[in-house]
């Protein structure tokens, strides 16, 4: 597990070491008993809610909005931590305008993603630069 940051809403935002695709963080508020999973991407800067698991009190809409903004602001750190732990961008088998992605590597030092397509073509793009 890697702790990324403490949210202003009181949740701890982490990446679990035994996790699975898609790339995402867990925001856990121990005092209120909820966990929100937020997915992020290497090609776009989009952050979306994957799941909400209330166990005691339900997370509020303003808390979710705050968490999404905080993850978007820290997306570089999220990508770097996911890559360091999972060694995948979770982009394999995704179709783009160029073709089907066979493999992808992320370089956290310069923020570039190297894509290899099924037809053997390669492309190097800035993470988050594809809309």
C-alpha cells in the first residue's frame, strides 16, 4: 500500500499493493466508515467514480466532488505510484484512433506513455494529453 495524501474531507487516499485494473485509488474515511474508489487514466486526465462502499455513514456529494478534484490535482503522483506498484498502465487491449493497444509503458520521470499497437506501430505521448 502507498499513501498518496490525506484529503481535506478526512479520507486517506491510497493505492493498494494487490490491486487490479483499471488504475485507481481508494479514498477511505475511517471515522465515517466509507470507501470511494476513483479511477484515473494515463491517456486522459479524467477521474471517475468506480464504486462507493458505505459501511456506516454515506459519503456526501460534496466529499466526492472534493476527492475527484484532489485526485485530478495529484494525477501525476497517482500515475507514478500505480506504475511503481502494479507495473501496468491498464491500457492493453484498448482501442484508440490509431489502433488497438498491445502494450504500454509509463515513464514517471518525464510523464510520457509509450504505446505499442497490434500492428507493431509505436507512439510516445504525454500522459493525459489525449482527449
